[in-house]
């Protein structure tokens, strides 16, 4: 089989890429070894957000007990998982046909490069003028005794029986968000943190505050500066061992120690594609060291956040580049990130921690539990931090609150447009009482 483009992987970035290539007249194939649609809709952000809605409602009702709520909600984990499966089924079952509807030939199987213009799938050779690698990342394997007992986020999304107590190894997005979800379902959660701080990359002051709230309000236990060395099967569950001894016995142990590039099976050396343990190396045009092979999404070795939204932005760029609609190198916009904990952490632009070390920036810290910022009755410690440059333009923001994602999203246009504060106040009056309305008093 011969194609103009073969795309390896089928996540959300691939869908956007196919949309951009739809009228190009190119013959395109999509190769996927697992479920079409990739991580995000199958076992990532979309089912997570579905679960998070119920968890947030439950935790909010618990926080409001004695403040007008007499009987908090109780989360039925098994029923929630079944509802998630029902809600997602029709969409996921149609992913492959959606790609075919955009003109692509779909091939189920694992791809590996034979040379710069050839891959092998299911013992058959497929040639193409160009390739796009979009295989994403997979859970980081823990090579410790008892690793076979560990669950990952993939297993957890299908887990219908509610465990009584769980150990989560890792404290990034996945670890902290699942700690929140399981806690809402009444599970006793212990988070084992390799370093002294979870969620590296978020504003450290907000992270410490989040940990305090998760400990005090949700009853989550944190063990810091600890590496798990083994997991052993016991009569009542699984014992987790560290260099300092036994950390406890748990019904389930979850590996949330991070994600690594889905590279090994590709045999990139055969095609002359350079890579690192962070992913595939690309230039400013998303071109690899092989000039007919491109990469996009989480598989790319980059400093930009590894998010679905970032991957889709790269796909839009790459399809425009390959159809000669643009010739400029890729430039990332202001990117917002959020962790769906309780409360949420969200941020965009220059990080607060970096700004504190640079005299070119000034920082404004705001207690948004005071005055007309405070309405929900659940944000006892909400905080917003803003970064301004020498010209008094907003260039960074970070927030911890129950509405952090919406609030930071409201601030991103201010950063992206680099708007003069007086122009903002003159041209726009947002709906009260959202944070967007209060921007006029913040900038």
C-alpha cells in the first residue's frame, strides 16, 4: 500500500489534522494499535471530566453541610462508572468511522519503521511520501518487585468495585485528580510523593495550600520524599514497601508515577528519527531529523505543556503548513493548564515562581474570599496571583479556587492580546459576578 501521508496514532490531534487536510487531495492512512481516538477520550481527560463533575458536586455538598445543606450527597462509584461507560460508548464506537468519513484509510495494528519511507504493520509493508507520528504517551512503568499488582489510570476508569483504601504512587495530574475522585467516593487515600511537593510546575504556594486542604477537608494522607521499592500481596490486600519500611496495606495500589513517550515499538532508528527519553525531537516546523517525518502531540520533546489542547494546536499548525496555507514556524500561544482537584489549580503565562526570581516582573496577590469575590461558601482559602511586566501588562496568572479554570480562562485573552488596562475598562463590561467582571479592578 502506498500513501501520501501515513499518520501513526489516532488521538484528538489526528482528528484535527485530518480536518485540516480534508480538501488537500492527499491519500492519507491512520494506523492505530489500540482503540481509535487515543488516550483522551478512551482513558484520559474526557472520562475523567465526566467523573469529576459528580465528585465536585458531592464534595461541594459536603463542604456546605451546616451552611444550608443538611444532607450531603453520597457518590455511588459503581453507578458513576456505569454512567460514564454509557455516556462515552456511542462516541468512542464511532471514532474509526469518523476518521474514515474525513477521507482517511484506517489500519488497526502496531507500526514500526523499516526505513524513512516504509513502515511495517501486521507483517505488511506500507510506504508513504511522508509520515506524522502522534503516538502520545503511556503510563510510566515501575520496574519494582510486585509491579504486576499495580493499577494505572486505564484500569481505574473501568473499576466498578469501590475499594476501601488506596495507595497512589505519584502526585502529578493523574495522581492528585484520582486522589480527589476516590476521596469523594468515600475511599481512604494515601498519596506517595517522590519529592517534597506534588504537581511540580504549578505555583508552589498554591500547591502547598492544596495539600493542606486535601489533608484537612478530604482526609487524604500524604507521604513525602519516598520511593516505593516493592509491592507484595498480603491476605488483606497489598503491602507497599519503601526504603524506610512498610507504608501500609491497601486494597488497591495505583501507579500514577508519570507518563513516558510511546516510542519503543516504532524502531525510529531505522528511519533516522532522533529522540530522547522525553520524546521525539522536532524543529520549529514539527519536522523530525528525517525531513519527511513529522511529529505532534505528547510524543514531541517540548517545553510546552503536554495537553490535548496543545496537541490539537500543533495539528492545526501542521495541516496548514503541509497544505501551504502558512510558512511561518510554530509559535505557541498563551496556554492555560488546570488540575481538577478540590479546589482546582489553574495557571497561564509566566509562572509565579519564575516571576519572583526576575526583577522585570511584579506580582499581585489577591485574597478572593473577600468582598464580592466570595459567593459559593466553599472557597475558604481561594487565592489569585497575577504577574505584570514593566509596561503593566498582565503576563501570568495562577489561582487556587473552586472556579480556577474558568477564572484563568477569563484572564487568558487579557494576556494574549496584551491589552492596555484602560482599553479593557473602556470597551468591555462582563457579566457580574464572575471573575471576568472583576478583571477591570484587577489589571
